[in-house]
């Protein structure tokens, strides 16, 4: 096996070649460094509702409120990228009524909140499979991306109809087409090239992935990009997540030593 030239990675830039650099290592109002990219698995809406004898949809509604607070907090803290897992490829197996509720919350979120996001200089990006989505949902996703395209504040990546294995398979298909058409040789396929064929190749890998609800797994979220992400599991259901919880998760991230496979420890951010 070929030895890599450098075994001790001393800067994160060597791992993910970020294009989003201006907000890198921003300092929060409280004066501490924040991670550049935070990704969140917003879990526990159903449990939040069940614990209160409420229908599951109420948990999802309160989940949207928690999302608003988190986007505001992430932007205030100077985080460059916030990725949220809003609807997974596997969520289609839920009862039709819950799927309808989740889709109408997404519609409402984009219709009601897009203007505010735009005013707050948030750039919206979407990852996930768009083929097969209804034209109105596709239209809204495209509108959100189009309107905010030139904003340079927080980048909000919405993972919608997203599954990481499906994303990697899409990248493999794109590469296979290039090979079949003679534009690429199979030997030229490297991890970097695969990364460049994922859904949002310009977005740096997440520094930290937060999952709420106490569950401790990735559930097909950002499997490629999470190779060196720190995982922080927060024992709160998503509707209870807020700025303090985000700051707590970031504090936990900052206590971790990151080595990226090398020997020299990197502090969390
Ligand atoms: C997990 O809770 C959450 C989801 C399936 C989706 C997250 C969705 C939102 C926060 C609202 C919609 C998002 C947007 C962008 C409009 P769960 O239902 O799996 O909870 P449980 O595990 O307790 O049942």
C-alpha cells in the first residue's frame, strides 16, 4: 500500500479543503472559538409529544420552533455551516398522515421563514434526492436556494429526502457515467474525487455532529463526510434544544482531541 506523504495532519484544511473560509474559527460573543460546520440529527419530536400526551405532529411543530432558535443561535455564534437532517430517505416508511404533516411543515417553514432567513443573510442549500419529489416541494427548495444564493452569512444545509448511502451511490453513478463516456479512467477515482461528486462538494466536512434524544447512531446521515467528525449526543428531545444546548454541545466538542489519524492532537475548534 502506498504510504501517505504526511501522516500527521496538522490543520483541518488538509482534510476537507474548505471553500467557506471567511467564517472559519469565528469567535463567538462569549469569546470562544466555534466549529466551522455543525450538523444536527434533530431526533425525539415524537417522544417529546408522547411525554405530554400530544399528537406526534405537535412534536414536529415544536421541532420547527427549536430549529428557528438554533439557526439564529448558529448565526450569532459565527458558525459557518449548519446542516440539519429534516427528512430522511427512510422517513417515507412512516404512516401517510405523518409524512403529510412533515411535508406541510417543510412547505410552511420555507414559505414563512424564507424571507427572514434571506434578511439574516443565510444561504440555503439542499442535499438529498430531488427526483420523485412533488413539483411544488421541488419548486420551494429551488426557490430557497435561488433567493439566498448570494448571501454570505450562515450556510444552512437542509438534508431533505436524504440518505448518505444513496448520496454515495449517486456519486458513484456520476463517476461511472464519466468512465463509460471515456472522460475519466477508473484508476483516477480517489477519495477526493468521490467527495467532489457528492451533493454539496464545496461544503467542508462537519467538525461535529450533534444528535438529540439520547440515541447514539448516525442513521444514514453524512456517512462519508463524518469520517473525522466528533459525535456529541445530547439527552434532550429536539423540541427542547435551544441556544444553551447548542453552546453546551460546542463546549463538549472543544474538550475533544482531534488527531485525524495522525499523532498530534488538535483541539476541538
Ligand atoms: C425526528 O423525530 C425528527 C424528524 C423525523 C424530522 C425532523 C423534523 C423537524 C424538526 C420539523 C420539520 C423540519 C423542517 C425543515 C420543516 P422523531 O419523529 O423520529 O421522534 P421520535 O424518535 O421520538 O419518534
